[in-house]
C-alpha cells in the first residue's frame, strides 16, 4: 500500500512538472501582443491566452487534484487498517481511485474535448487580481460623470429617462448576442467579439447573454445605481448556463473571454468582493478615454 502512495506521489510530481513546462512553453515572446485594439498590456495582467493551452492546463490541474485526493483517501484507509487489532479479520480492497480498478477519469490520454470544455466550471485563480490596473467606475462616479439614468429607482428594470443617455442608447446585434447599451460601449464590445471570433471561433459560437441594460438599483440597496442601469455592462455565459453568484467558480470559457475584455478596458465581475463572473462592465479608464475622444 505504501508503494501505491509512492506511485501516486510520483505521478503528481510528473504532472506538476509537465504543467510547469507547459505554462512556460506557452509563454513565448509573441504572446504579449494579444487581441488588437483597446488597452492591451498597458492595463490588466495580460491578454488572451490560447484557448487550447488554457484548457490543457486546467485538465492537468484537475488530474493533480484527483491524484492528491486519492493519496489522502489511501492514507486514511491505511491508518484505519493499522489501528485494527491483529487477526481481526476483514480485507482491504482498494477502490477505483486507489488502483483497484482503472479510473479513466484520472489520467486521460485521449484527445482533449476542447469544445465541451468551454462550459466546464472551474475555480477562478487569484480572482481578486484578475482586473489588474483597471478601475471600476462606481455608481457615484458614473452619476457625476454622465448623470443618473432615471430619478427614481426600484428593484425592477425600468425605462431610462435621462435625455442625454437615452440619445446614446442603442439596441444592436454585436457578434453572437443582442444588447441594449450606450453607443461607445456597443462599438467596444463589437471589437471584443471580433477578436474572439478571429482567435477562437468555437468559443465565439458558444457565447450567450443573460442581459445588458436594466435601469434599477443594486439589489439590497436603496437608490444605488447598478452599472447595468447606464447601458455600460453585460452578463455573459456559455451555452445559456447561468453562473452561481459568489461561489468563486466560473465557466472555463468565461476565463478566456475575460482576457479579451480586459485588453479592451473592461472590468470582469469575477474580481468583485462578491464574485459575479458573468458580469463585464466598462472601466473608469475607458469612460475617461471616451470623454477625451468626445464620444460621451
């Protein structure tokens, strides 16, 4: 049984070494370019990683976690056996995860199911730093910068009444989805989806939305405007499967999309104190740039 533990430990070390090599080899000097347009590497922590590489890395992480769980379970069973009285009878039959029977899910040497992986739910690594140097435009800044979208807010989605903002509000198809947003935001998100389509058409085809414009107060507050109220935010998902708010996890496809949005100067809600990884919104830097360009 100790030999099984040693074998599992060796497998973990091999996978960890392979993961390290894979990450380093995928970070070539040309990777800094990222998607065209937007803020690029000047804002955030980097641009889009190759989708196949991201998925392969995630699979290797899961294999390591599965082997670690197998080691912990085996060690626990060994301790239980060692505490039994000698001659107490009984037998120990290792389960599939401990080598009793092959477990195809632990080490899968077959082809990667990349298309199916986009909707897979994964932990968000280092999520409080996913937005890098990009700053959130909070409700107070937005109301001072472009005005309140309507005077009275409720928990429901009400019409926008601010004449200046309403004049910039457009309902258009942007790539795979249809949104109601301010014109500069529509132009920006169109560039994002064009970059996604050119880089990863399979992911592009799986993008879905849970909504954009919704003039309301932030739930749980009184009169505090949501970014969705200004037509500057959108909720996205893969295959129409909604994310669980606040669990620190997200669909793998959204982690890839986040790179493209960050390069364009958008904030990803995965970095909020209460994780909201479906949520993408225009950053304060982007709004100030639009103001300097006379777009808003």
